[in-house]
C-alpha cells in the first residue's frame, strides 16, 4: 500500500511540475528544453531539497516527506490551497479497506424523501444512494438508471439527458466534477471500484479523458448551477452516522 500511495503522490507532483514554465516561477529561460514544464532539478532547487530525494518522491518510491518538505514543494509548484491540502493528504495517505457501497440509515432516507426541494444522497464514489421525487423530476432519468449505474458521474458524463439539462454549461460542470472526483480517486486507487469507474468514464466520454490527464483537483460543497435556463443554489452536508454520506439539496433562486 505504501508503494501505491507513493505512486499517487508522484503522479500528482509530476502533473503540477509539467504545467509550469521557468518564466512562471522566476527562473531564466534555458535553451534546448525537451522536458514538458519544469525539470525535476528545477523543482528541487526551488523547494530547497535534494534532487535525489525529489526524484524518489516522483517515482513513487517509499519515502515519507516531512510537513516542511510538503509545504516547500507546494510553494515551488505554485499550488493553490486545495492542491496544497491534497498534496498533504497524499503524503499521509492512510491504508483504506476495500470499498463497499454505503448503506443508508432509514432515518436519513426518510429525511431525503420528505424534502420538498430537489435532494439526493451520495457516497464516497459518488453513487446516488437515495433521491427524492423533486430531484428525480429535475434530473431527468436519474432514478430510471439501473441501480448499479446510479452515480453522479455516470449520469453527468454518459447520459444525453445530462447534456440537455446543463446545456451550454455542461462542459464547465463536467470538468469541475471530474476534478472533484480526482481528489477522491487518488485516495482510493487502486481499488477496482474506483479504477473501474474511471476506465468506464474514459471509454464513454472523450472529454473526461482529456480532463483526467490534467490531474486537476478541486473541492465541492456549495455554489450555483443553471439547469434548463433556471438558476439553483445547492449545498452539501455530511451525515453524522457516516461522514462518507453526503446530502445535496437544491434551491431555486
């Protein structure tokens, strides 16, 4: 598991390194560059760490960087707050058990169905575990998917109904969801429940493959969405019984 954790950390470091140029971090341009983005030795120099140590990190070898090293790398790679937090999490990634689909407590399910505004409950893999009547009406076809396909990403990226629902805003919403899922995926891979879902999305959605390769990460929580020309505010809440359960509620403006 330590090797697999290191691989996720190394992949993320490399993706952030490759998006930068020497000019972006205050280094003079250098001729005959074959490396995409910064060189490894440039990142090590900017972070004030040894090149051999950095190479070991990016190769996913079993090393445990200190908090100071992680902070130095975040500064060198110009990470934003969310990326910095993700890097810290990957550096201290705990061993996780095999993924199992969450069970919804009866009281939580009754709460979802009692709401008069669109609401649904999701798990760690973004499976839709409960959806009320208002959400089923808003997200056309979501409740008619086979139980194993009731997943936010499957619905958003693989169904024509979702593209029609979001209209011109589909690409921005889908890309944002991909970056949110990437943050969770890095913690759970190589669990087949997550790798299998990612492979299915790559096969079925060409745009997902391009976004996935960028290794962008972001957070969710609250915001606004335009659905069929109507603006909704949404907020997400964690369940006390199981922090992996998230209740998302939509309110029309």
